[in-house]
C-alpha cells in the first residue's frame, strides 16, 4: 500500500476544441506528472471539472488514470463526488477494483445535509472499501461546514480514513486542531492552489494538492522545505503567489488559466473548457502573460505567445 504524501496535483480534464475528452492528452498529462516527480495524482478534484463530465467519461478516465499510474509506479487518488450514499458506495467500490491507491471523498453538499447525515455518508463509504480514504473539506466551494470533531470521530472509528484535505479559509488553525485531536495520526493535505503551502507544512501537513500546470514549482518548494532550505522555499513560494493571485480569482478562472499553461508547456493539446466557463479579456491576458513569462524564464518553459 502506497503512502500518500507530498505533491499530488489535481488532474485537469483535457478537452479537444470540439469539447470531447482528449484521451491522448490525458495520458500524457498523467505520465508527465508522475515522471516529473509528483508523489501522486488526483482525479476528479474540483479543479478537474468533474461536474462537467458524463458518468461514462468519468469511468473511462478513471480506468486510464489508474492504468498509467500502474505503468509508471505512481499513486492514483480518485475522488468520489456522488451526492447519494448508495451511489457513492458503488463508485468507491468500482474505483477500488480499478486499482486506485486512495479515494478522496467529497461529502455531499447539494441541499446542505446536516452534520449527522454527512457523518453517516462518510462512514458508510469508508466501510465499503479497504483502501485509504481522504476526506475533502472545502466549505467555500460547497457551502457546508463540518466541525473538526466530526472528522476526528470518523478517523477513530474507520481505520482506513487516514487523510484529510483541508481547504477552509484560512486553513491553518483547523489543521492544527485536527493534528492535536488525532495526536498527529491524520495525514493532512492543503489545497486552495497551495496559497498556504508553507504555513500548512509548518503546522504539520504532509502534502499539498494544487493544480497540475505548475507541478514542478510546487515540487521544488516542497523539496527545498523538506531539505531544510525553508527561507529559499518561502522565497520561491512568494514568486509563485504572483501568478496565482491573478489567475485564481474564482474556480472557473483558475481552471481556464491552468489549462492555458498546460497547453503553452506542450503537455495538453487544447485549453478548451466546457461551458459555462470563464471568459478572459485583453487585460487578463496581458497580465497573465507578464506573470507567466517570469515563471517560464525561471523554469525553462515555453514562452507566452
């Protein structure tokens, strides 16, 4: 069983210019992330546009991702996003059978179920499989808040609930409470594009799930920090924040610009996003070009056209 830690980016869903899932670009993206040194890859995160995919597309992508991960010895984390417990259990079992190394579970949020209902849902899914579970907590995106104590109780009762992705804003105090109440047993990841990466690992987080387009930047920050070069990691993270601050003004915007970066770097063929989507304008593009070219020069990427 693979240990889940480090930089495990959210896989963007590549589409052709006609809006169909681009299978070859998906394979190349997953392969690039694994061979590029990522500790794992995460499919169907919020930044992966899972909510714009058909059931058939999700099933096909899950099979492809786990296969590429097996071929290159990468850890495959697949997210279960169904709102019905019965459906989520079926999805979780199917992903386990496909060979997922870990399941990320996004608790249901449509119609805002209560704390007990969320607890029951998470526990039922965890008990249906044997592989590790990571519970995602993203109240800004879902509108559902969950106390730390609920997650701690679940971790105590379900031995395979080993990880938590904490994306509340700010996440720092929540991470600290989680680690204190689990006596350090919980493996905590931070999301939110890695804005709080340095603080999170200072507080005891074991990794980060950022977008995938600048995976090598996150890897360098993480590696420098772990090697004891904290000040260097902070400076590198500060330069990353410049472009993140511009492209992540909402979820659809960062999805669009993440794909643009992936296309510019030659990792996927098209940066098409299914509609409705973020629509850029000349100023957004101009400022993006400025920040992107700074990163491209430092990391030897293709320049902005």
